[in-house]
C-alpha cells in the first residue's frame, strides 16, 4: 500500500514538474508564435488587397466583350442606369471580386470613371477571433484587428486585357495568450498592388512590408522585441458564369513571407536567437457569387489555407531548441454587399477550423469617383 501511494505521489510530482517546466519555457517560443501570427495576418492583408483593388476589372471586361457583339443594343442603353453603377451589356455578368475568406467584394461599380488617375478609395476592417494550435504547446486564444486603407488608379489596356495599380497601408493590433504566456502585438504595413483581367481569367499580385512590435508577459517578467517582414503574393481566378447573375469562381493563392527573427536576452536571463522565418502560403479557393436584386450581391466562400514554415531555427544559451509546429486550416464564409450612390458597403462573416479554430468578420466601405 505504501509502495502504491509512493508511486502515485511520484507520478503526480513528475507531471507537476513537467507542466511547470513547459510553462517556464513558454517565453522561449515567443518569436515563433509571432512569426506564425504574422503569416496569418499577411494572408488576410493580401486577400483584402486583391479584392478591394480588383473592383470591376472583370465586370468591365465583360462589358467590353459584349460591346463588341452588340454595338446597336449598346447605343440604346444608358450604361449608368443598370444595377448599382456597373454597366451591363447583353448578358455579361455584373459582379466583380469577393474575398476568398468571405469578406467584402466588389460588384463592378467602380468603373464609372475607369480612366481617372484616382479611381477609388476604400477602408477595410477585419477581426480575427480564433485559437492557434501548436504541437506540444497549450492553445493560444487570439484576437486580431486589421485596419487597411487603399487608393486605386484607373484601368489601362494591357496585353489584350485590363490592368490596374494601387497603393495600400494599414495597421494591426491584437493579442495571443494562454496560461503560460501573453503577447500583445501592434504594427503597421505598406504595399503595392497590380491586377490584370483577361476575359474570365484574373491575375493579381502584391508586394508589401511591415513591422510587428511585441510585448511578452511570462512568469519571468516582460520581454519586448520586433519582427520585420516583407512578402509577395499572387492570385489567379477563373469565372464560370452560369447566367448573368450567378458565377462559380475557383482560384489559387500563392504567397511567401520573409520574417526577421529577433535576437534578445529574455527577462529570464536566457539568450534567445531565432534565424529568419520563411512562410509559404498556398490556398485553393472556391466562391459562388450571386446578384440578388437591385444592386445587392452575396457570396459563399470556401478555402483551404496551407502555411509551410522554413527556417526560424531557435537556440537558447547557444543550445538548439526544437521549434513549435502547426498545421493547416479550413475557412468558410458568407458576404453581403450593396451599392448606395457612389459607395459600396459590404460585410462578411466566416468560420475557421483546424490549426486555426474560431470566427472572423469585418466590413468594407469603398467610394468610386
């Protein structure tokens, strides 16, 4: 009986020491947690850029195609008196872009002054409220707000299609925490966008850079460090118009983000060093886009987001430490938007499952000149 009691006490003591050790070591992984947080934020930023800038490129392309087939019909129609503010000739679909994550999309209305040096301005807010899961580490409750503003130039002809350029900037604020660690993060970013439409094929690209400042609270005290990042992403989509109001749009997103790992001495006294991180993002997407009536548009969206990390090797006091690992996640969303005069107002709501588990949502306001 004494032996059994002794064994039980020893087991619980061992588990307690193990748990305490895990909590004590949490500060070591702050750089890795921040890098994966940046990769997730970066994906949302690039998707918002693609959607908010792309605007009416395909809608205008559809109008051009229809014009070449029905010149006489066009002469009898005022292109500004259709749904929203998007010209609709013949049976051309009257939609534009919707985010892969279900956030606000464009229904083609910003081509009213397509050749202007400044075509449109927009504001976007996204909230990410989810749980980040890493192997052999307690789940992190995550809340992130991403704010973004962009300006877009007019459309120009390029290789038989249409092209548009734009600039955007914004900031992000959020926190991640569990019983062992609490990280507060704030940062800003800036980027350049280019989009091209060739009939039903859309090709979009962006490059950007930013910085995320982190304050990390653990049992040892508070650590502060910053992660700089730069990245690029491309997206390709193809529109299958089932009729003039309903479209199925498959797509693929590819991205790469380089994140500088910060070297610093922790409040614990540990000398922590992280090599730079390389994050590859691959996300196949599928959207179902519907013009409901009177300038109202809706979309259902699904995607599978894969983020592959490379680099980020970690040492503590010159001793190599295994880095945290995570996996991929699925995302589903719904969006709804409406044109009001020169404004496009839209909202989105979505769900994540997998390595990221939780809810997301946001709003977009765009003014077309």
